[in-house]
């Protein structure tokens, strides 16, 4: 049985975390042995892993700054490498930039294949100069990349010389699981009209500025449609 590990910061509330849990469940249901490795423990978990999926916590998400930031990240990579040597997975999937960089560095010289999974369009997702530099240096060493869009694929190839990049859009789980807070749609939208719904917390990163601009240009011509954005601050 093939063993796949997925490495991510945490299982807190977030899109990449949701994708991790969904992917882990899918792979487990399709006869793979699956282990999710997190930097944090389970104290702040929002998403729950499906039955049959193993969880390993590195418990190394402590605060650090200055020179300690560098040494802490080296410690994280070494402890991740130690766990990879013990678990001996066939594939390690890094979720998002920091986790992917650490996954690549931790697996240098090992038999485990590393797949990078970018969960954002990098040009709109700000990372520090430190991680940006490491991404540029390491992504080309990965065995494969999963990008959400063609635009992300081209960005990775152009800016990081990534190879073996494939576009895999987000999966859709239906029905959508209900979580609090729950908002009554009747307070904001009209049932007689068609709805364009966008959900997320990051205005610029998710492109809501472009969505608002585009909708404003067509709204007078398509009065039967309304736009609802859930999750961002009112401003």
C-alpha cells in the first residue's frame, strides 16, 4: 500500500486546511495509507481528519523572531526529516509555500517524492523576502507541483523554474458543511434574483477588488443578478 504524507502548518479554519482534510479522506478511501503532519498540535483544530487518517504533530509552532527565527526553522526541518525517515512515505505533499519549502529541504537525499501544492496565486500572496528567496531556490527541486489555475502554473514556471506542474482546481464538497456563524440570507439577498456568491476573508488576495469592479460595469445591464461577498470586513 502506497503511503502519502501531507505536511501543513495546522488544521485551523482555512481553505488549505479544508483541502488537506478532503484530500486525505479521498486518498484514504482509495486504498492509500495517509498521514497528515502538522506543525501545531490539535488545540486549535477546526477541521477534523476522517477516520483512518493518521496525524503526526511536530508541536513546533512556537513564536520566534530575529536570529531565533532562522534556528527555529532549521530545527523544524530537521524534526520533519526525522519523522519522514521514520514514516518512510512514498510521497510528501507540502501545502502552501512555507510547508512546501521545508518539505523539499527535509527530503533532500531521501527516497520520498515531494509534491508542492500552492493554494494561492503567488503574485497576490505576500510572503517574506526570506521565504520568497527559498521558494525560488527550492521549488525547482520538487518532483511535481499542483497549481490551481493556468496563471499560477505559468507564474511557477517563470519565477521559480518549477517543472512537472499540473493544474488541479479545488474540489467541491456537497452539501457544504454548516458552521457558525450562520447568517440568514434573507437579510442580505433577494430570492427573486440570481446570486453570484464569493466567500473569503482576504480582499486583495482573492481578487474581490477585480470582482467588484467587473460587477459594477455590468450590473446595470443585468439587473436580475446580485453579488454577495461573505467573510471580509465591511470596508
